[in-house]
């Protein structure tokens, strides 16, 4: 195998492992989504109450509930809940 072939093979392995890690992370987030939606709906359900304070409280509540999730995963989960609530209320973008 040529050096270029070995490099391409290593890139394929790296991309495959990144994809697997992303799928695992997304699976962890998706398993928490329904519970997060139920938990955060009182905080984020009213479009008029959607501000920095309510988003901070939502992230704080999720961090207390799911201490195993990273800050990025918490942010992604809150964003997904906000989008779902906006879509259900007919205000999706």
C-alpha cells in the first residue's frame, strides 16, 4: 500500500470513529429528550417567557437532573426542546 493509501485509510478510520462518537452522543441526548421536554415545558412553553433567564434556568435544571451530560449536550437538548415547543405552537422557523 502506498503512503497516500495509508493516509486515506487512516482518515477513513478517524471519520468512522467521529461518526460513531456523534451517534452515541446523539443517542444519549435523544433518550433524554422526552423527559427534558416534560421538565422544561413550564419554563419554556410560553413564547413570551423565552429570554436569557428562562434559558439559563432550563440549562441549570437539566444539569441538576442529568449531571452526566456535558455543557454542550445540555445546550443541544435545550435548543431541541425550544424548537419542538415552537413547532408545536406553530411558530417554527
